[in-house]
C-alpha cells in the first residue's frame, strides 16, 4: 500500500511541476543580446582548420562565414551574456529544486537566412519555446527544454538556432526505490544440460573424451582433439589458479555491481573456465593466485560456480 501511495504522490507531483514549467513557455530567455565580436576572419580561419573545411568561399576578400558558425557569433564565453533573462534562470532553478539537477545538451537545429560576412555586428533575442512533459531516458527521468534564438546581422534577420537540453535526475539516484534486477539466466541446451545438472548438485563436472581421454571445458558435443562423440564426466577437485583476469568497470549492467573481477581460472585438472573471483577486493586479484571453487546463490532460481581467493593469496603475484 505504501508503494502505491508513493507512486500516486509522484504522479501528482509531476503533474503540478509540469504545469509550473509550462507557464514559462513563450517567455524571453535573452533580450537584445549582442555578439562579443563582429564576424571576423580569424575566427572563421580557426573554425575551418578545426573542422577540416577547405571551402574557398570562406577565405579571401569576398569571404563568408560557414553557416554552421551561426551559434559561435552569439556565444558569451565563460562570463556569459548580460542579456539573459531572470525567467530562464527561474526555470532552471525550479527543475533543480525538484531534483532534476543534471543537464546534458541533446540536439540543435539551425536555419540560415543569409550569409554572414566579416564585419557584421551580431545581435539576438531568445525565447523559451517549449518544456516537454516528463520523459524517462537512459540517463534518468527529466524534462526537455528548448530555446529558440533569432539572430540578426546589422539589424536584419540572419538565422534561427534552436537548442535543446535535458534536465534530469540521474537514474542511479532512483535505483534504491527499484527492485534489484535478476542476473541473466544461463542458456541450457542438450549439449550442456549435464553441466548445469551438476551445478545443481554442487558438482563441477568436466567432460572426458571416450576415445582419447582428453578433458575439455566448456562442454562440447564431440572431442576437439580426436573427434570422438563419446564422453563421460569427471568431477573437478575445486582447486585452481587465476590464469588471467579483467576488472569490469563499464558499461554497467542490471544485477551487476561494478567494479568486479572476472577470472580465467585454470583448474587443477588442466582445463580453464571463466567465472567471478570473490573473497578479495577486485584490485587485489593477481595472476597465479590460488582459488577454491564454491557455489554462490543469486536468487531463488540461480546458483553459479565462483572461485574464492583469500587475502593471503592476494599478497603476491604479478598483474
């Protein structure tokens, strides 16, 4: 019942916030803004060098500026613009107070009305064009805010620039209220079903070829040494060493908590398998470290073989 009340409160709160945000649509974001510099050849040259644009139209006595530089002539630098309105600051503060504290630029659209030439003085006005309904994205839940800037050169319309940001609450901040995701289930088929049946009995089974006697892992339908399709199994002793390993930091996957160590374990029987190394911090895992098999339960349905190291084994070895 408590969870249902929380969800209702969250929906009602989002509806009230959306109404307050929508009230800012159409209000000025900047009035009578002015470019810090007129259109000029050095900035055009730097832009073209950075972008690798060798169009001859952008140099010489009749040069024009690349159209995509439209926003560059309006940017205020680190000190910002004096023409920015209080309404735009209020809108961002309202989102901050509601927990949507992070921001990312998502896209921009530009319309070019006439070419800009060196010496042109740039002015502009901007309006808060739209605020979306709440959206759920991979980054987190938030609102898309779009501003439209109308750019003039010498008092005449020169272009339009729409800029859209996402103000959002990072998804990680909401995870504490969400049930933990389940680990992916193993794919079990006729070729490996015997292995998983052994795991269910807390046995780590290795295939043994019925022809040449070679041990193999992972399980295969036939021997990769002699081709014999006959086989039986032997139970691993559980002793092994870390043959190699990686530490997973990114990307994050549901049900996994990075960073964690994934090892290529060489069993005492001579075969190798991939599994998690547990029992020591991820940054203490070392090649050659002795480990011991155990079975770790992740939920009511899933139990997996992992390999436990100890602090004594973590003290030496190479990386």
